[in-house]
C-alpha cells in the first residue's frame, strides 16, 4: 500500500469528517457535523488545536456531506497551518458523490499520509487527549498495525466494542481483543470491554492485503468500514490498546451537544 515516505520527526493525522450525521438532524441539514459548535468553537477545531499543540504538522481531512464548508472553515480558522501545507483534503463527495465509510475513506486518503499516522473522528469531543509523540514512535517501532484508545462504556454503548487483555494487571494498557458480543468463550467473556474512542494510531499496512480488500488509493471509491480490518488484525495479535479516562463525548445527538454546551 503506497503512502508518503515518513519525514524525520514529522507526524500526521487523518481527521474523519465526511459523514452525514443523520441523528443530528436538523442541525446537520445545513452544517456538517464536525463544524457544529461545542463550547465556542467547531468540533473539528478542538482536534486541530490539540494536534498542533502536540507537534502534528500535517492533517488530511476527508469530506462528503456539505463538503465545501469544511476546507472553507479550516483554511480560514488556521491560515498559517493551511499556508504551510499542513491542511490537506480528500473530497469523497466531489469525487464519488458519497462518503466511503471509515476504511474506504482512509484508503482513499492514504497517498497523502505517511506510513504511520494518527486517526481521529471529527465528531468526538476529547479536548485534553494528548497525541503523544512517544506513543507514536513506540507504535512505529512495533509490529502492531493499530493502537486504539478505548474509553469506559457510555450509556449509549453499554456492551462496549472490544476487549482488553492487560499487559500489567491494573494498568490501562494492553492488547485489544476481538470479543464477540454473543457466544464468547468464558475466558474472552471475562475480559473487560470498552468502547472505541475513534482515536487511534494506524499503519498504512492495515489498509492493504490481507487485512483490507480495497486496491491501493481506492480509485473506484469503494465504501468499507474499519472495524472488520481491526478485528482481523486483533485475531493476529497485532493491535494494542490503551484506556483513556479523560473527558470524551461522542457528540452523536442534539441532546449530547446541548448537554456539553450547557456544562460549559
């Protein structure tokens, strides 16, 4: 899977911003979900601010629904970053007429990314998350294909998404485990389960065979989710995990958005 060569000390991120945000209607009828305001700034701006703070100097943003609004906003809000070439875009809506889902969107944007990169969804609020350079470099040197940050299960996802086998009991780090929600073995069922925060470190290798069936660069605009790729890699023992216990909200409904802004 081709991607840009890693530059010395450079760090990059992909920000997912292409979704329609159906559950946020009517707010998203005229505004892309990642541009909805949380505590005085667009959701996407919180990620951009944190990434810049932590030394990530290149960001690729995918767009589809109301896609022209996103570069217009970001280029105006972050002119120095834009002028330096630190804001790049993958326009799925303009190219294919629809969003490509998570894996499809990443595969399409991969030629603009280095071989190791951060991933974050533009519709989650995690203002204190640290895009840690040491974590990036340790992951790059490992055999892992992904490292996921998981969160304690919120009320809207009580069963969680993945299990965690702790490397050291009592520590919030270990191996991500593909735990089926039904018919799990007793050992797997006993593992603590957490919700995927939609923040991760990925390697471009995950978007190639045998993990992903899409061709390099996804030239035909195939749509595919990321979770099946992650589960395959987990089954091969190549996904790490950390539990993040800071402020994190999936801003998935108007009610959650209102609660966040009221709490400010």
